[in-house]
């Protein structure tokens, strides 16, 4: 008698639980490492049957393991905002109106859609009946929360901003908060690291955080500094050995300290060099703090489940000796698909002949002319870093305009329309290299296009198992629903006490057709007999996973992949009172 034939298959089921405000609780770390959440073991015991006494393999085994995520690229998605000359978004374009280039090579757009952010998404009704427990429970149901679609981080450069500019920027930002969608989450960060507010939908807390912003410079200058010394001039003297800059500062010292007496020329030059050394030290410290703080914000945003937009509000700063740090910041933002925009808080910048009346007036007209040229060059250099950050990450740079409210509308408000373009890279080497992207229009009208400037190719997977893992992790961190496989997602909860809750995620997989809080991967191995497949598997499979959580709002993301590479993914949301 021949043994019954078995149908082999493997299903990988991965569930990810994310707090509605986007805290991923350490699950995703800088190098893809994972830290299990408190109360969740690093690896649970397999839920599996052991072979019987005759040595027969069980028909189905299940094993849970801690999820360890690292994002890969299979389908490259590009979000594109198109505006007319007045800054109004355009939503009537078609797929044929766009051209997409990968390293200057035209690509076939395989996916195209027009999106209107903030529209209510229909979701499955959530229930709260008790699951698998005999203890008394709360069964009060509540409507599911809105799934966060977009995360906006306002970053104020309180180290470089003057009070008047910061006050105007605060007022404009407060007006901008009213334009955000209910599904948007916002945060207030500062370069100094003081008065930070993490992502929230509480507009009152955001307004309060804005009103408490104030300048926090590292070095406190005096009205009549002698000599006038900024980071730009200090860098010219100390690092670039610019003789004209040293001559101008020496003349300034001679004028303000020695009443323009030429016999003190040597002393004046020594004082100019010492002032340059001090100015360089202070400037480097301020720039280092700015880049480090921006990197921290990028790290925080890397795990939030939605569109990621950072808005830097600053008068600018220079990075003469920090190009590596700047490139590293841009690389991190690109990897995390974060759009960095910037607003020059100085507004319409005008260099007043003779200098600011609040500053000491230079009596030597020749020196005054040179100082004015340096002020113009310094103002331009300060803006360069903001322009570079915006250009490299697909953001916008708003400058030379006093209407800061308009600037916030351009760079921070949710666009009325945006387009999603996607393509599958062809013949891409799996080496982790950066690929430049460019989106252009075939339209006769002259529209501006805002889109990210590139992506990172994946690295070589070590084998089929690693490739499967990468594919399912890509799907987890996307918000797109996929339907290669038929699945259903249900969530239920019960509360054994006022401060604790148990959330159950029920996944039904139909096999007939073949602030992250925590995450878990469940692998189902099947060696099914023909009679089992025919008689018992018709309704499909039910997979259940429990999470111990606190009351609150949660987004649940379920991804299923079979052995043939087909993927299904669904989103769910639940409110636990």
C-alpha cells in the first residue's frame, strides 16, 4: 500500500502592530537590528506537533519568531507633486504625461495613480468581544481610528535664528497647523534639542510647543563686536588662508580698537587671527549640532508608517568642513524616503549699504565695501545647505520671500493632489548603489515637479529564504494593499484590567485558490495528505496571534507570502479605550 501523497507548501505570515502616532518602539534600528518589545520573547517556542511513534511527519507546523526588518527594493514608488506657476497643485494629468528616468535611462511606468490625501478610507468594522478568556472583560466598542497617512516634522533652527525671525516663523507655522489633515501627524523639533514635541495629532500641544520656542545660540554676540566675525569670514582666514579677508578684519580691528592708528597694525592683525580662531570654533560647534540634530530627526522618522516630510526653518548655516556629515545626512534621509524641505526664515534678504544700523559703522569706506561683499557672500553660502538638502531629497526650498505663511503652505501643507508612479528596475545590480531618479512632464504647460531624487538598490540576498524575508518586509513597511492571495484580517481585544489589554489578530487565509509596538512572523509548514486537502481545507486556514498592549489606537499590518512568491497584504485599525 503506497503512502498517501502530500502537498507541500510554506506560508509566511507576518503581523506588525504600530501605535497610531507612529512610535516603532525600537523594532527598527539603524542597522536593521531588532529589539523585542517588553514582554515579548525574542523567540517563542514552536507551535508544532512532534513526529508520532511511527516517525510520520505532522501535516502542519507553526513557528513564531521575532520580526527583524530590513527594507529592500523590488518596486520603486515615486510620489510626485505637480504645481502651476501660482503654486496650485495639478491633479488632472495622466500616465502618458510623465517620463521617469533611472540613471538617465527611461523607465516603463508600471503603476500610476492620482491621490487625494485625507479622504476617509473604508475599513472593516472592529469588534471588542472577549477572545479565549473566562474573566470579566470590557466589551465597549469604539470606531476605528484614522490611519496616519503623513508625518510632518517641523524643525526650528533655534541655534542660528534671531528672535524677530523666529517669532515670524512661529506665527506662520501655527497658521499652517490648521491646514493639516485629520490623518496627518506633526512634531516640533529644535536644533538645540530643547522644547521637542514628538508626533501627535493634538493641535493644542503643537501650538503650545511653538509658542515656547526661543533662540538658543551657542555663542552670545555683542552689539559692538570688535571685530565683526562670522563663521564664513573665520573659515576664509583659518582654513582658506584668504589674505583679503584677513586684511579686512585687521582693518576693522584697527578702526574699532586702536582708532585707526597704523602703528598698531601688527597687534590688530594678531587680534584678527585670534578672533577668527574663536569664530571658527564656535561656527563648527553650531554646524555640528545642526547636522547631528537633523540626523536624529531622520532617525526618528525612519520608522513611521506613512509619508515622511521634514521642514527645516532656518536662516541657514555653512558646512565648509562638514561635507561628509552633510552627505551622510542626505544618504540617511534618502534611504528612509524622507522629503526634506526648507524655509529661509530671513524672508526677503537685503544687504543694506553700510551695514545694519544696529551694528557698529565702519568708518573706512574701502573696508566697509569689502565687508559688504563678504556679507552678501555669507548670506548666499548660508542658504546653500538648505537648497542642497531640499534638492537631494525631493523637497522644496522657499527663500527670499517675506510671506512665510505661503512658504509653509508650499512645503508643509498636504498637497490637494499627488501622483504615485512606480517602476520595476531592470538589470539592477544588487550592490546597494544609489540610483538617480528624475521625473519630467510631456505637457506643454510649464509646471514644477517635486519628487524624490533617487533610491538605493538592494544588496544581494544570501538565498531564497532571505529573499522571501526581504519581500515580506518590503510589504510590511508599505501602506499598499496587495491581493495576490485571498486573505481576511480581523482584530479583537479584551481587557483583563483598566490599564492592560490583549489584542488578537485573526488572519483568515483562503487556500482554495492557492511608535511600531511589536511585530511577529509566523511560518506555517504544510505537508498535506490528499484527503486532508480535499475534505478539510476547503474553508481555508485561520491563523491567530496575540499581542499584550496598553489601551490606545493601533494600526495593524498583515502580510502573507506563499512559497511561490505571491504576496497579500491588508491594513486594519483598532481603538482600545
